[in-house]
C-alpha cells in the first residue's frame, strides 16, 4: 500500500471518528414546514423543557420530579407517539431527574445524553437499572457535540470534557449547558450551573449569546452573574421555579434581570411556556 493511499485512509478514518464523537443525533428527513417549538413545562419546583422538532421528533431536557411530566407529555405529544427520540439529563438532581425516571417507565426513549458522573442515590440506581433493562444507548456529554434535526441545531457547550465515572464536588457545577439555534430564535439552557461554570464559559470565550435564556438553578442568587448576562445578552429569561423554601427566585437575581431590561417569564406565574422557532 502506498504511503499516499495510507494517508488518505487515515484521513477517512479520522473524519468518521470525528463524526461519531460529535454528532449525537441527527435526522435527515427534513421537515420543510419548520414548525418546531420549545416548551418549558410547569413541573413545580424543578426543571423540564421539550424541543418538538416536528415529524414526531422530540428531545426532552430534564423532567422535573415525580410524574407531572407524564401529564405534560400527554398534553403536548401527538396522541399515538410514544417515543422520545432523545432524553438529555443535565445533572442527577431529583428535581431534574425524578420525572425522567417516570418517562423511562412509560415511554420508549431512543437515546440518552448525560454526563455519567458518579451518583449513588436511590433515584440514580433506578435510572441506571431502567436504562439497562430497556437497553437504551447512552452518550456522555462534552463540548462540541452537535444534535441536528430539521431546522434545529443543538450544541453542547459544557462540560468541556467527558465526565463519565468521575466524582464531582458539586453536581450542579457539572450540569450540561447547551445552546439551541432555530431559524429565528436561539436559546441557552444551563441546568443548575452556577458562577463557576459561567466563568469558565466566559474565560474560554464560548459563544453564549442567545435571545432566550433559561435561568440556571431556579433563579438562585449564586447563578446568572451580571457578567454572564452581559455575554448572553438575552431579550427574554425563563425562570423554571415552583413553590419552594429556598427563596427562589432570589431578589438579587430578579434585580440583575430587571436592570438589564430583560423580559422575565416565571414558570410559577405563567405556567407552560411555548416558543415557536420562527
Ligand atoms: Zn434544580
């Protein structure tokens, strides 16, 4: 085999390797109607959003706690569609993951994207058991991964490295951060990430500028800094919050948003929020 031919083979293998690593999910049957939407669910004190990409393709990002999520999916998914193509679990806290366990029981899930950080709680054990029983493929999130469906582009911005099997001090600070770009809208979803993750994103000069920001950690005062808000520069902020004893959303956070004239949507006051892609 000539050296030149070997080089070409190497390049071909490299391309396949890159595609496999970074393309988490794609769907080629392009929906020309471009009627995708993102729904932020009112799941009480918790966090859950669904990207409805059209063509019966759904991506669920977190599921709140308990089975409220099942009512929401029943309401917003087509009657005969029992499959969620991709479930993204930002981090294994009960108010994000508890509902996803219910989803695994009652829906077919095509694929899971999570960080894989070590978690030994009862809910994590149940999660792992259900995934094994149902043989659901898992990918571990890391910066650069992409998900492409119809007019929707999703990019994983955090964590920067694969955290599978790693122990972390604070699982909030391991949350998957992702940006969603549709034809005329852009969204930043930050799980429960706090100032540490925000600073890392800013330091690495990651493009986080988006029109709609899903506020991290239910409006905690320890997330969504002024500097972060200036970089994201959102027009609208969605606060996934319900009745709670943590003081969410914090007054400090509300003032930061108001000072920048960002339009605020509180899930506890507005209920489910639907944003169309165009
Ligand atoms: Zn949370």
